[in-house]
C-alpha cells in the first residue's frame, strides 16, 4: 500500500446536543463565504457529488443526502457508507451536510446536493492510485456531476486515464493542491489540466501556511480550523487543503444546480472568473485566481470562455516535470486534512509520518 504513516486518532466523547448546538457557530467559513446568501439562490438541488475518500458514515447531519456508493479498495467490499477514519465523512459534511430540523448541527455549502460515497482509501488514510482510478470510474458511471478528490500525490496510467475520462464526460473534478511540509509541489490529480486545483486560506483570508504553492493552483478557500461532521455521529475540526477542496466542490454543486446546462469547464471558469483577487494582481502561485466568491459565481454575468482563454490549471512547473512512478500512493487524505483538538464531542486527529523518503510521484 503506502509510504505514508497512518493517522493518530484521538476520539473524545460521543457527540452531544451541546456539540450539535455549537457546531454551526464554529463553522466560521459559512459566514466568511456568505453561504446563507448563496443558499437563497442555490442549495445544490439535483446535483450528485462523488467523494473519493475513506468512506462516509451516515451522520445524523448528512444521512438524508447520502446515496449508496462502493468501495474500490482491492480485496474489500462495501457500499461506501462506512468510514473507519473520519476524513471522508468530514469532507462529505462540508459539501452536503443538511444539519438538523431545529437549526443545529453541521451545514454544508450545498445542503440539498447528494453525496456518492466511494471508499478508495482505508482506515490508515492510504490508498493506491489505481484504487482512486477505480473510484473515479465508478463516479462517472453512476452519474456524478462533481468529483471531490481531497488528496494529492502520485499517479498511475489508470488514474491519469480515469481523470481525463471524467473531464471528457463533463464532470467537474476538484482536487487538493497539497500541504507542506509533506508536499512541496501540486501533486496528482490537481496538476492535471482541466482539474480545479485548490489551495487554502486562513481565518483572515490570507494564504494558509500549510497550503502548497504552484502554477497549477486555480482558486483558494478556507482551510484552517474547519469544522464538519465526523464518523460515529461526532464532529471534527481540521486544517488542510482537503477541507478547502470539499468547500470548492460544494461551490461547484451550487453552480451546477443553478446552471444545469453549463459545461464543466464553464463551471470552473465561473469559479475562477469571479474569485476575489489576492496577492499580486492577477493569478499567482499562492492564491491562484483568488478566493472563491459563492454569490458572485451564482449571479455574475460571466462571458463564456473564448477560443484563446486558457482552461483551469496552468502547465506543470519544470521543477516537477521529470518525476515518474508506476502505481504510487494516491495519498494526502491525512496530509491534506490535519484534524486538531476540539472540545466537547469533537474528533481529534493528528497525522505523523514514518521516516524515509516520500512516495514517488508522476507529473502530467
């Protein structure tokens, strides 16, 4: 399987009514991104988002939006609705959590979208590139409109083929840029042209120190102290571009719901064209085209892509251009979502690595 170490899991008490009442206020990214205003325009109705991750538990704040999926881990079986790690449930909650009828519980960016859970990584947060490839193929075959890949790492011929097939099938593919210090450049599939590569910002809207830089970064979203659902009915607090990726996948779901006939490339274009510019004027390696603006992406008059307008994801940097591998780890689920301590009913997750070299990678 891997060259990455399993996550250290520290679980606290079972989720309580008090935790459910607090979680919404703890989700600072909702106010920052004006999710309430965006949800007056779109809530993601009719959109299926595939989450290729560690599986998704039927959390009380999410279960009404959870479809039957699959596992693609070699030698295992299942329908994707079991998570031994928490990461996948956290990502799904950021996308589509509906909360509870009394207004408590976690809320996702697109709370009426549906989650197609695909377990492509195990309890130790590691899966192969080919497991991820099979997950993407399943998502295409089962009607996914958006695929969320909250990971970054190596590729295989099958993974490259699957990602390109998703793009050709008019699916919006969103992937994490990666986290320092484990990652030093944007890995796969974020570096594939046509994939939306997502970096992170902190609570102040500034570049998150954990977020990888690179010419492939397209947009950024909140990535620090991000609260969401977790396994076994609990909640989580995470820092990493995993969370930012799930948030952008939710944004794509809002757009696909509001503009159901808009091609995937135009969905990505709406996100980049309406992003709030940060850093040097124009696109840069920290922020890409800027911080996503949900309301603008849903309401702005955005001209369609012109013949000479580049699609998302700039060409890979030459520094990473010669790295190769055959079936290296499609890792990053732990790397990209470092869940930190939180009081009263929150999961605590810290990731550590074994010594030695990182897994080999392949560039586009």
